[in-house]
């Protein structure tokens, strides 16, 4: 339920602050926050928007920490980037701490002495990890360009070290024709885990995952396949390999929305991604039959930490010239993480 009083106060403050402030909102945000977004999008679109908002003094990023951090890197310090609630993190990004990443990369370089390893980090990672990747002249990728980035990286090197999301890495590589035998998992304690030959390895996957997308199981796909109505299954590539293989379509949050919105009236859709997005899509498209692939525990709890009242509070602060919850990135980290982001934009 949207609190009309809070919503009215947010609108009034936005009007008062005018062009000084731009609000970017990710598709997983609660409706009470999402409705105030000047722009909405997936991670790639929001990163591009962050660069283009050169008139705004403040970017209020209604997403999770790594998204606001990426905006802070790309805005080059000209703008202040604000995350309305600092508890809105991404557990997947936190699963790749920089010290573990550096240690692992050094082991891998020793093990594959005669090969060139190019690191790719999913945008769902810390700025420190992006900076490490930039120093190695590697790439950031998002769920909408992971295939193009992987292709480019494999042109430039022999092996890709893909982190932190094993599922995006595995699913994308598989779609590109790389077999499971040509992929390995990296485990800090056990080392490399693979069943193929060392000389044939093309992709090494960090062991991270998104717990929200692991809630979708093959049984859920089977459930919809058994229905009388012809459900199409569309999933986010953070889903497990089994679910991904069974789906009809896949894509980033923006692509999922576009695919379903552009589908014919009367079509049936079961969607494997975060619940706030799916429920909104169902409400906005009453001419289609839209269901979530599984209703169990599929809200991104960290993204949902941002409430309308948090947005209101940071706007109130700006009215008084006080910047709450600014996301700051050191110059050193900005310099190198920007290389990895720019390498992605150039692909
Ligand atoms: P998108 O870039 O597809 O919006 O994905 C972000 C994310 O965190 C998905 O869990
Ligand atoms: Fe992170 Fe998963 Fe939430 Fe996306 S849905 S922000 S990957 S926890």
C-alpha cells in the first residue's frame, strides 16, 4: 500500500529541488519508491543514465549499494550519489571480498603460467573488485551484455575468470557454445573443480550466486508446463543452469519487461525473477496472464530495505543542504574501476 501522505511530500520536495535532483530506480524497488523514479531500468540502463545526468547535482539511487557505487564511479565526482538506505546491499556482491579475489587470481596465474587470463566481473560486485579487474584490463558486464563481453574477453585471452555470479557465467558461456567440460568452478579451499581437461578450460567461475533467483526450481517450470494454458517461461540469467535450460526465454530485468509488454494480448507468462517486478508487470498488463514462477521468498530483501520514508528523508536533507548517505569512492578505486566499466561500454 502506498502511503499517500508520504508520496505527496516526496512529490512536493522533488518539485522544490527541481533539476538539481534526479531519481534512478531499479525494477526491483517497492512500488512506493519506484513510482518516484525519474528513470527506471536494469543495471546497464541505470549506469548509462548515471553518466548522462550531467545537469543534476545529486543522483538519488534507489537500487542496491553496487549500483549507487557504479553511478559514483561513472559520474566522476561531479555529482553526489545518494543511496536512501545504506543497508540496501547485494549479498552476491559481498560474496567476493577483494582479498579473496586477489589471492585466488594469483593462484590461478601460477597454475596457468603459459595462458592469458582475462577477468570479467558482473556489475553486481564491489568497486574494489571492479578496480582489480580494471588494473588487469578486464571487463565489467551486466546481465544484458555478458555474452558480448565474454566473446570479446576470449578473443583477447585464453581463459576468462568470471565473478562473482557462477550462474550468469555458466548460463551465458553455455549459450555461446562453451561446454560444461570447458568450464571450472573456483573454490578457495579446494582449488579448481572441473571434469574436463586443463588445457581445454575456457571459463573459471567464482562460486557466487543470488539467493532470490535460486528459489526458482525445475519443479516450478514443470508445474507451468503441465497447465492447460500454453505458458511461456522467461527467466533472469541469475537462475540455476537447470531452470535456465528449461526456460523459453531469458534476459535482464529490462528485457523481461519489454518481452512481456510486447507480447500479444491473451498470452500466458511465468516469470523467474524478483517479485516486485513481476507483480507490477502483471498489474500493468491486465490483457496478459502473468504469474511469478515461484511465489516463495522471491522478494529481494536488501533492495526492499529502501522505503518511501527513506527517500523522503534524503530529499528533506537536500532541501536543507545536507547530503545524507552519500556513496563515496576513492580516487584510486575510481580510476581503475572506470577502466573495467569503459572496456564494457566499448564492447
Ligand atoms: P538487471 O541488470 O537485469 O536489472 O539485474 C540486476 C540484478 O541484481 C538482478 O538480480
Ligand atoms: Fe543482489 Fe539477487 Fe537482490 Fe539482485 S536480486 S540485488 S543479485 S540479492
